[in-house]
């Protein structure tokens, strides 16, 4: 059975403007990218105050990765529970590879 999909528009998750991204998060993405290029597996943030803070980290990290001045990278990951009601983010940062159709269109 095929899934029934419906469009939701573009108002869902918006990117944080580059100038509004916390410098520490941008630095974390850069350091994580360098680490992930040489190592398998994922990284984990220190414990953040709660799941909302973890989601906020991911939103800013993904926004930075998309708009990165040195070229786009991809942040994949998810929040996870930590002791004391806190949360962490487990994630990777990998090189972006344009889909074949996108690469052809820009040629």
C-alpha cells in the first residue's frame, strides 16, 4: 500500500539566519565536520538543560550547515535523554553531495 502524502508548504521549519546563529554552535559544527571526516560514528554534546535546548542546538546546527560560508554540509542527528531530565544531541556532520538532477541543472 502506498503512503498518502500531502504538501505542508514551506512555513514548517525555517532556517535561522546566519548572523543569528550562536558562534559556539558554528564552531561545534566545524569541529564535528573535521572529526567526522576522519572517524566513523557520531558525536554527543554535553548535557543541555532539556529537550527544547537540544532541539534548538540541532536547528541552529542544521541552519549553519546549510548556509556555511565554506560550502554546505549535512548535520544528521537527534536529541536523546540524559540524566536529571537533561538532554544531549547525538549527531554527525558529513559533506553535502548534490543530487544528480541538481548537479546537472547547475552545469
